[in-house]
């Protein structure tokens, strides 16, 4: 079997087009949804991500503001910037790009963001709401993956879902969303014994480890849906995922490519979350 490719770029374009329509509707009521992105330091990957987020906002008609701060700024100065954005009515969503410099406590910074502007969905109260089945903001990457599964009518009801990687940003919220959709979820981490035995049971396999090519075709159940969250550069400078695409494609039923899979959906869902924050405020 050769898997079908789940095109995240195509789906993200349709999500962004729908966002643009809803933004227009809000503008007729005098409201322009606004996203503030805070970038601390000069991490090259973060710079690219932030630029892409701002460009996507502008294209969909949202207002974006990028605040670039020196890497040696104090944590208190960053918290002051966040507090000011919390009080700014033109800002509906606040995103502090991670990772932060090592002298900062990322958890404290995230907790300082107003929960109703936390479009990343990382604030402890948003994590709690997600866990108890009443989400306000769903973290963008897992939210985008749910959209991808929905667009392909992949039912999670009673399905075996396996998530590899248990980060707060992807793995844990992914597990919660799939659990809420009726899946039996296994959340694997770096200590999991016999990872292949777990992944081989998956009807839906989500891999978010940051380790290039770590899931290979022999670890996949024939016909499974494989979602690759990884974005890594290999020795030749080529972008590759956490799944070994060539071998996985021979076994899976449906697979996301890298690039052009999950990545574009993450940005699209950030726009959705920002739009919905503005819509909530407007009602
Ligand atoms: N760094 C990598 N991914 C993300 C994300 O989704 N949000 C933020 N704020 N930082 C990130």
C-alpha cells in the first residue's frame, strides 16, 4: 500500500479563507482582531516562525504586532510588556514565542498572559479547561491536527490513538483532544519500553518528538493514519519530519508530509484562536 498524502497547505488555505470572511464581518462592527507576538532574543528558527505568523495574520485581515526584545532583557521587563498587552483593548491574542532565554521562567511568563488572550492555549487555566472537557483555547498544533482528521472523516470514536512525545505544547493537549473525541489514547514518552509495540497498535499515530526519522515503516500498522509534527533539518539541509517518510508511506493509509503537513495548520489555527478571542469580546 502507498499512503495518500494529507495536504496541510491546502486545508490551511481553506481555514484561512474562512477566517478572512469572519474577520470582514467583525470589521463591519468596528472590530479588527489583533495578535501581539513577543519574540525575545535572536533564535533563527523563532524569527522565521514569528515572521510567518505575522504575515499570515495580515493576509487574513487581522492586525499583527511583533514586539522584538533583546535576549538579555530581564524577566521582570518581559512581564511588564505582557501586562501592558493584557490591558490593551486592540490586542485580542498574545503569543510569547518559545523557547525563551534560559534566565527566564517560561511557566511564569505564560501564567502572566491573560487567560482570555492566551491564543496558544498554554496558560494553566486553559490547560485545565482542556483537560476537563471545556476548552477555551485549544493549543494550535493539536487543534490543527484535529481539523486535519475531521477533514478526512477519520473517526476517533473507539479508535486506538497513540501519541509519541508528551510535551505541554503538543503531546499532552493532543492526547486530551483525542480522548474527548472518543479514542483510547496511549501517550508515549522517551522512557517508553518497546515503543514499536505501542505505535503498531495505532489506528491514528501522532509523532512529536523532535527526533528526525525515529518512527519507521515497520513501527506502523498497515493502513494507519500517520501525523508527523516534527520539523528537523537533516545533514543535507533538507527539512524532514520525525517519521521516516519513505518507509512509512509504504505502510500507512494516510500520512502528512514535512513540510506542508501539520506546520501550515498550526498557523491557521492561531488565526482561528485570535479571531474567536475577538468574537468572544464582541458579544
Ligand atoms: N515555539 C514552537 N512552537 C510554538 C508555539 O506553538 N507557540 C509558541 N508560543 N512558541 C512556540
